[in-house]
C-alpha cells in the first residue's frame, strides 16, 4: 500500500479525466488515504451531496456531485493500488 506522499495525485486525477471523459475541478481542498481508500474533495457542497455516480472502470471509483449545483465536489477510489495498476500509473 502506498502512503499519500507516494501518490502522484495530479497524474491519477488526469488519468481519471482521460479514462472517463470528464473534467474534474483543478482546486483540491482535502485529500485523505485511509486503508487504501483515496478521497479527494474539490469543494464542499452547497446542498446535499447525494448524487453519487460510479465511474465505468474496473476499480470502484465514485464521483460526488452537489445536488443543487450539479458540480463535482469529490471523488472516492475504493482501492487506489488497483486503480494505479489499471491506469498503468505505477512505474
């Protein structure tokens, strides 16, 4: 398992954008990695954060949207090591 300092979060987010065809926010307000689950928060929702969208990847990845604005507020990767392998980001 990687530590947060070992991850190139920028490359990971860019890889997700390319693989899923979505533009993620550039500003990140919070990142956590606990038990190989990566959570990246781009902004805090103005309303409820109930619109959770699974991305069409082998590794479980979820996109969170603000239900009032529709803006992406966070992304969660349930197995960051597997996603890095899937996206060929390990060197």
